[in-house]
C-alpha cells in the first residue's frame, strides 16, 4: 500500500479537496453532498446525520443528482 494525501478546505457549504490525484470540489450539507472528484467523476452522497449511515448511488448516470437534491431540499424546507 502506497502513501496517500488528502486535505479538505471548507468555504461554507463548498468543500475543496486537494489530494495527490488532483483537486475536487463538492457542495452540500445537512445530509446531502454532491460534487466532482479529482479525476472528474461526479458523485452524490446522502447521509443520515449522526449515524454514519450513507448512500452513494453507483453507475455512470448522474441524472439522479437533481432528483436527490430536489427531494432533500423539499424535506428540509418542510421541516425547518
């Protein structure tokens, strides 16, 4: 196993990740995060805060990103 390096810098809801693979970024908070990895691959992750339980869809389709975003934005707008 080789050496690895990763550093995250937060600017409010925006997170910039610097690693030996390059620079990636993500946006989100409160259980939802979407972004682009250093290699250019998009991802979306949904978590239940405080539990360590998360879901990250697999596959090449990023169409689900917008569906998750709208669903969670509506959920948090309704309850907060």
